[in-house]
C-alpha cells in the first residue's frame, strides 16, 4: 500500500507479482553473455557437492553394507571378486600348512599312510579343495578323513564363514541390481518450464510424464528453490532451500501419472518469486529442483526422480512467456 502525498486517500496496488507490475520492453537481446555459475545440481543430474575434511571416516565402515551398495559397479565387482579370492587363498594356505605339518607331503605315494585330505599333494590342490569346500561343490576326488581333528574343525569354520560371505556379498549384489534407478529413465520432464497466465493467475508450469504402461503408485511431486539468502539479522545462509507450493493444500501434488500432467505453481504473495522481476530474474543465482517420488508397481520399491531447472535467463520473446528454463531429469 502506497500513500499519496497530496491526498490522504490510500491507493491500493493490484495484487500482482513483480513480474507483471514491471513495465519491461518486449524485445530482449538474445546475444546476452551468460555467466558461468557453479550449480548445485549439474546438467548430468549429479549433485555438485563434495564432502571435504571428513575426519570420522570410520562411520562409513560401521555401515559397510550401505557403503558397498553405494559404490560404483567397477569397485563393487572388484570387491566381490577379491573377497572370494582372498578367502579361498587363505583357507587353501591353511589346508596346505596342515598337510605339511602332519607330513602328508612326504607320504604321497605311501598307501599305508592316512592323510588329512586324500589326493592333496601341493598348494594348488589345497587351493582347489578350499574352493570345493566353501562353494560346497565336492567333486569327491579330494575328501577329508576322520584321522584329522584339526581338519574337521577347519572344515566347520570355513563352511560357516563361507555361508556368511555368500549371504553378505550375494545380498549386496542383489540390492544393487534391484535398485530402481533405471526406472527413472522412463520418467521424463518437459524440455522447458514456462511462466504464463493461467485462469488469470501467473503460474510457473512444466510437464511430467511416464513412458511405461506400469504405473508409479502413490506418486507425489515436490519442488525446492535453492538460493542463498541473508536474514534480517545479517546472517548469510548459503544454498537455502525454500519450498515451492505445487498443490500441497489442494492435493494436486499427488499424481495419477497415467498421461502427461502439467504441474503448476501459482506466483502469489506466498511464492518465493513474488518480488523477483523479469529483468532481475536473469541475474538471480537460483535453481529449482523438482522431486518426483513414488513406488514402482512391478517391484514395490520406492523410486525418486529429480528434475533440475537452471538457466532461467533464456527468455522467449513476447508477453505470454516471461521466462523459460530447461528441465533435466536425474536418477534416484
């Protein structure tokens, strides 16, 4: 509300956002030099955040299962092969030491000698027996005898430890394979997001669709504005996250994603875009991250897809579209 100097009558300004209140030229130079800005979410969909100076690295080892699942595939496969290879070599060495200490190597051709493991004549055969024991293959050529109590104890230890290793590593690989990241490939956002008038209201809009016939169950969508701010007390908050209402109070944020839908955010007085003008928008260092969550119908697993809106300065000419920025999908 502004007060006129010459008249005590208050002049009420229309409740329109600053984009609509500003009188701006219609023609905008397209040859404008774009600034290179460090983005919170990169174009490939990965968050541009690096954890540095982490002193308590032991916390990653306390949750070793999640740490292994989060590793890249090449490291995961390497650890998978190394764990089995090391355990086979370790127990193969122990089987060879037992045979060596008992003197089985000196009585290989003696039919009257009862070895700990029959037909074990070197480290290679001990290594093969270790693999047969841990994988429960049991070809029958190398068999443990009842005259070797230390071998029986070692057989029990290796069988139990091998079951634990199998359960841990196979479970880790199964969880990593069954992650619904690939399901996000068929959840697509529109190429551009626009701001235009809709039912007499200025709205930020974009589209989202599912390419598969199997639906996303209980799909919901959220949007966050990531922008640094300074409080009234002078505190600077970097990468402050502000919620963008895309239908929370009306239920429009809960989607029945059978056909492509238009997601709309009304720019009203509660919107974080209310005081940002059309001329000021290209200068703002901000990002909009759209989060689509739901459950995959085929597997029942939760899936989350990110859409990152950046480059809000790429304007389109005319009055209808005030700004246009590209939306890119990222994975879970």
